[in-house]
């Protein structure tokens, strides 16, 4: 999938079908001149339904669909025949899609399971035919119910990536390079900030044919929690990752301070993100000799007390197997 095909935010106007009207038909057959009412009910209007699809990774297929309309229910007929139901409209979305009311920004539903369905616009009920209104004092009612109008809703679909591990770091920290080395993913890589503008997913192959999913997400900048830079569009993608891998380059001016800034951005956006397991990888460590690495190790040991951290180099491919071991152990420690 190319970067331009990744769409994670869509606004759609949905309109369900109107219910069909009931029939006020009176039975008229040879030798039965006064057969009484036999009008059938109207059919239900079509629903607009959002459905989860585990094979999908993007909302790109909805990029040019701004309006979704279901068909109306058919009218009732004679001999108590019920009108046909309107045709439902299905909107397939990737797992991890959040449905919001566009006007209130309230979350309506989160789709997290394959083939899970949720009706976002319910079709109107069909009207009842005159056969339902026959009484002892009114043997030939000549009226029936009209169908109920359908619903119109404005919804927003937001995709939150479902991955086991989310890469967190400043722009140009080496996240895309790491993903390209430990997975088969081929993200765009260049030596400037914000190379990654869309999230990338990669499957890490582990021992004994096991695997887990890593998401390389656009880098954080200070103020991301307030929406600066890529802001909330980035931060919502790490809400579903069970483990956060903080990537800090070895040539950073202050490794501990850089981590604290990243941590603070997550706290301000959603404090619950800090309840997730966190692992720190100091990237680009091929730039360090043994003496400098030991010096950095001694300086950060107290600040990262209790947290797992590891020196890695994606270019020299050092520390990567140990990193995989740490991630796998962390993801499966409660299994």
C-alpha cells in the first residue's frame, strides 16, 4: 500500500430508507362484493450498516463517498401482501475504526471484531395496512398508516491502528528504518523530519513461526497533544497498542529529557496511555564506541530505573534480536 492510499479519517452523510406505506385495499372478487379490508403492511426502509473487515487496513475506499443512502421500503399490497424491505447499505471498515457523531464528536461505536455490524442509520418502519384497523364497529376501514421516515446522520470514521507495538519518537529518530529492517515493510526513508506522514504497519517474524505487528507512526513534536504538527491524527493511533517502544537517537542532546518530553505529550493527550508497557530503544548506537556507550548507560540508569532499555542500530543491525526478545516477552508475559 502506498502512503497516499492510507486514509484514516472520513466524514460521511448517511440516510436510511423510508418505510413503505400500508395498503388500504378492500377485497373485491367475483361473488364476494364486500370482502372487507385486505391491505398489507409496508416494507422496512433499508439500514446503513458499518461492518468490520479484518482484511482491510485503510478507509481509502470511502475517500470519494460522501453520501450513503439506503433504498425505501415497498408499499403494502392487496391480499395482505407485505411490501419489500429496502436494500441495506453496508460500509466495510478496518478493525479499529471509531464511529463518531460529527455534530457532537461523541463516540457512537468502536468496531474491533471481524464481521461486527452496527447500524448507523436505521430504516423507517413500514406502515400497517388497513387489515389491522378492522373493528366490530368499523368493518371496512379505508385508511392505512404511512411509512416512518428514515434517519439522517453525519458520522465521522476514524481509524485507530490495531498493532501490538507502537513506535514513539521525534521525527527522524529512525523509526521507519527500524521497521524496514525488522519487518518486510518498505516505508519511505530519508534524512529529514516528517518523512513518515502516514502510519506504516509491519509484521515482525519471531522464532518458531511466531509473529507480532509493529506500527511506525508519524513522529511527535512538542505541542502534539494540543494538535500541533500532526497532533491528534498521530496520537490516536497509539491508543490501541499494547506496548509502546520509545525510540531515542544516541546523538540526542539529552536522552532523558527527550524521553520526558515524549512522555509528557502522551500524558497531556490521554493519561491512560502511560498505563501501557513502555520500552526504550536508543537508536543509532553504531555511532558510539564502547566507552561512550558505557558513559551514556551510567548517566541514564538512574532515570530509567525499572524500565527496560536497550542500545540498537538498525544500520549495523546490532541489538535487534535482543529487542525482538524483549518485545515478545513483554507482549506475552500474561499469556
